[in-house]
C-alpha cells in the first residue's frame, strides 16, 4: 500500500510523496488496461498531436541533444560496442541518428503512430511495451545491448522500478544507460509556486504518473542495480517564467521561448563553448536545476 504526504491534488488525482516507492506519484495509479489504451492509440493523436511535426521542425536541435548522449556512450565504451536499445523510442529520431553514427539499433514503442513513423525511417522497432515477456524473448534471441536509452518514459509507467530492472537484464556487462525524466518540484518551480503564485503546471495526470527529483531518481537507478557515472540536465526553460515570459497554456509563446533555447544550445555545442556547456549543465545538476534530469549509469 502506498503511503506518504500529499503534495498536490489535480484532476481528481492526489500527488503522493510515497515513502514506499521512494518518489512521488499519482494516486490512484492507472491500470495496465488504461495505460495500454492511452499509449497504443491516444497519446500521439490526442495528447501530443503535433509532437512529430514539432520534432521534425526541431531536428537540428535534437541532433545536438542526441549527439551529446552518443558522445557520452562512446566515451565509456570500446569502439566495437555499438548495440543500442531505445525504450520508448517514439518516432525513432534518436535511433536514426544512432544509425548515422554507425550504431546497430532497436527501438521499443507502444504507440502505433510513432512506431509506424520510426519504421518508415528504416528503424527496427518492436511495437510494444517492455515487459517481462518481451525481455525474456530478446534475451533468448541473444539481443543484449551495450547502451540503453530511456528518455521521458519512466514518468509515464506504473512501475518504473520494474522497467529499470528489465533494462538491466538487457544490458551487457559494463554497458551504459542514459535515463531522462522531468525534474519536478525543482527549486525553480518552487520559486514560481511560492513567490509568484504559479499553479503546479508541471503536473499532468494521468499521462505523468511519477514525479522525480535528482535524489529520488538517482536512488531508483541504484536500487535497480546501476552505478551512477554522470549527472547532467537539460536547459531550464522555466527560467523564462522567472523572466516574465509566461508560456504556461500559451503554445505560441512556448514555441518562441523554445526557439531561443534551441539557438542557444546549438551555439553552445560549438568547439569554443562545448566544454563550458558540459560543465555548466553538470553544475546545474548539482543544484537540481534544469527541466529534465539526464543520468548515466553503468551495469
């Protein structure tokens, strides 16, 4: 039974700072049948209908984001170790970039629309969730991986601990995972809430079930069996809110702020600024700043 303090209530759900799980999550948690309905059909057609179009518009920026993750994988792995699994691969753009860099890739994606798009890129995708049955099948087929990418997935699942445990079984000894989730109830969000009276705009039940911070997310990865090797973050776009650019509920302004963020991050990846950017984002992570947490672990 889940127990803990209630942080917020929204859309009929309580946000429970769960002592049992070690991280915050909604209560009640959706059933497997409810989640299957959401993520096989509804998510990309109803909740995120512009996701693929926006991702294509942002492709130059996404390439910069993806390359930083592949650079980290390649720094920690021998050159012949280039087997990668992307859990929740969406439309397959991360895997497409991996193939361009010489990786052998496999995606797992429950959304029919997103998986179809990824397959159209020539990406090998299993249209499913990663469960015990699929993990056992991949192991039986000898499909083990040098690197696993699981980006903005663990906030959506009923049992993130189980998913990470399954991921560990699919990783070869010495393999590396890159796990990315939103950084919620962050210091910036607390200032927005406490000082500027913003409602908790980062809450999105039932789509976002789980809410992590750097401590709870790192602990979750370690309990699953990963050794943390690096903590980083993504650009703290909510700083725009501190500057008076209230994009909450305003998609047009949100895209304008995002365009500024894209321009900055693309330029920060130039050779003259790349080391500064890497150190800056690592420093932000130590202060729990950044919209998403990017944590690397090794088996």
